[in-house]
């Protein structure tokens, strides 16, 4: 069945390392999003992509990078420039019609060793 | 500046009673509102939504009320069940092209942790 798959579920990073979080969807959605959630906080948008080969910065893009080479895939790289990367990362997707709810994956929890 | 406020970080309700989760917003550009439910270590799941042209939307045990003049919305769950225990996010969406937050103008509140007691 259709859905969004994020992997891995848990990820550990050493200081100074880049890590890439995977997000794949088979919902045929055009738009995909990456959010970050910190304890006691709402979701904050990192990057979004409304079409293949195009993406835009969200509210907290610094220290992150993305690519959108395929419609189904929107990987997020947490670079060493991100000073506080420990968080719960959520990927979402939606169709192009306005006011379609976003569908979320189950998230990746990133921790720093 | 928080544009979507959920002032109750947690709410405890007895099973079978009504749960009322509140949300206030400040941005008059918001024209569509959604509620998401989230269990620990899972992604949020869409629950119910309402357009600004309506004041009520009902789906089974869930009803969302919108008071545009007060910039306030609420989610009612009747009757509350143990499986309803989760964090509920109030989300507001602005018109396409508005850069209030996110691709579709989605702005999330901080969430309310609903606990249903037996």
C-alpha cells in the first residue's frame, strides 16, 4: 500500500560528520517536505520541493541540504554546519491541489555521539 | 512570534467524556485549518480540517469549530477513548503564495498532549 518511508528510524552521528536521511513515497505526490521537531515544539520546515529538480528553503534551512532527482525521493543531508542536529526529523508529501493534507512518514531520530 | 498557539501543553480527560482542545491564531491570512494526531516515535496523521468559509466540520467522534472573529478554533472529541491519547497539533494554512511559513503556508502549533484516563 501507498505511503511514505523514512529510513533509518534511528541514526547516530559523530561530530563533524554529514549524514543523509532517506525519504521515499509511492503516493505519486508532487510536493515533498522535511520538518524538524524538538521536544515540546511544533514542526518547523527545513526544506520543501514542489517538483522534481526544484526545492526551496524553509524556515530553518541552515546546515541542511536536499536533492530531488526523482519524484519519489527527497533525501535530507544534515551537514556538520548544523550546530544542533539532535532532533526528530519528519518527511511529508502532498498532491498539488490546494488544501490537500500532508501525509507524514514515521520519522528519523538523529542523535549526536 | 508564534502565529498558531496551543496554550495547553497537556490535557487530562476521563474516558467517555468530551475532550476539547483549543487553538488560537494571529494571522488573518490563514484560511484553512487542520488537526493532526501524533503518537510517540510516529509521524503525525491527518485527523480533520476546516475551511475558513465554514464554522463547523464533523467527522464521526471529531468536530472542529472555527470562530473567525475571535481567531479561535477547537477540536471536540466525543466520547473520548483510550486510543485518543496522543499529541494533537493545530495547523494553519495560508493562501498559496503567502510566505507565512512553508510551501503551503503551513504553520504548526506546539501541540497538546491529550491523556485519556480510564
